[in-house]
C-alpha cells in the first residue's frame, strides 16, 4: 500500500522534531510514555494515534515487534537537519 506524502501539521512537525532531537541525543527513540509526557497527552492512546497519523502520511515507519521501533523517513530526517 502506498502511503500519502502530505505535509505535516504544526503539531506533527513538533513531534517529528522531538523524535529526531531525542534520537540525536540518546541514539534511540523515546518510549510512548516519554512522548506522552513531553506533549502532555492524557494517555498512550493519544501517542498511538499521533504516530499512526505520521505513518499514514509516510513521515515515519515502525518496525513490528521491536521496542522503540519508530524510524523517521529519509526525507523527514534530512529536512529536519
């Protein structure tokens, strides 16, 4: 299935930047709990839906079965530098 390449919303851009910055500092991605706390979401379900929307837009992808398995698409990674 081909993913949509639509530009991120301002909030999605904030999340993408957080993911990249977190990875740059720690060399791994944040947990759902860390994302939830950073953006003051009320539940991990909110994180799930945010990440799902980023996946649908082709901005990130997840590796099934791995913890902290969020990866930025190459286009996003380079555009946030």
